[in-house]
C-alpha cells in the first residue's frame, strides 16, 4: 500500500464541537504504515553502518563482526 493510499483510508474522530481529536486506520492500512516505518528505521540503521564503514578503509575480522552485530542488535 502506498503512503497516499494509507492517508486516504484515514477516518477522523471528532468531539461534540466537530473538532478532530483522533485518526482511525483500518487494519491493512495500519499494518502497511507499520511496515513502512520499520523499513525507514532499517534504512537509517544501514546508513549508520555504512558511515561507520566509510571511516575505516576496511573492516576485517573481529572489528567487522562487532560492527555487524551492532547493526543486528539495533534491528531487534
């Protein structure tokens, strides 16, 4: 589901004065939004890992393993 599709499914909860107070999403839209946010977070972590690797000419052995484990631990 595209972002625009998610936004188009939004339903608003209004108070007695007609002021919007909350947003409702159907479950498929909510799950798509969750996946989108998880993908963005993963991209951010991957970007940070790539920056860390750029600082070193080459990561090998234990240093490479530690960098990768750090990346994996953030993912969970």
